[in-house]
C-alpha cells in the first residue's frame, strides 16, 4: 500500500499552539467556532480553573467579547458541547474539560497522526 506522507515542523507561540489544539478538536467534532470563541477558550486554557463571573469580566475587559454576558453565552455554548466543565454552586468555577488534554504550560510538542485510506476494490 502506498501512502503519501506529509511531515511538517513548525515553531509556534504558546497562544498559537493552544489555539491549534482547540481548533483541531472543534474541527474533528464539527463544532463551529468564531475567532472570539477561540480566543475565549484559549484564555480559559491559560487561566485553568477560574470563577465564572471573574472570567467573564476578564475576557470582556480584554476585548474578546463586548460584554460579560456575551462571554457567559460563549461559556454556556461550549459547556453544552462538553468542552467546558462547571463546578460548584453560587460562585461557579469553570475550566476546559480535562478530556481535551489541552497543554498550555511548559514546552509543548504536539504529535498528531491523521490518515485517510481509500478502500481497495477486489
């Protein structure tokens, strides 16, 4: 079997490599994301677990969305998609879902392997 192989090596900033991980997950799961959504998820990856209202205000202050309510709407959207986990009552804490395994600290080397095989007719 002949396989056309493509190998690319790219040095990326920490923000870009986090966005790449998130965008890859969204692409594979057919989840539509805007640039603002992606920036919001990236900010959450860097913050780790954070109180919901604090995060909404912070993301709004950074200009990702215009209002804290818009940030909250994005958080709810991604919570429904299973990408954000919410804990606690009252002061709710949020974080990226652990199954995403997004690496945002230290040195990061991504090793994805994707394959597309054509069916063989006999």
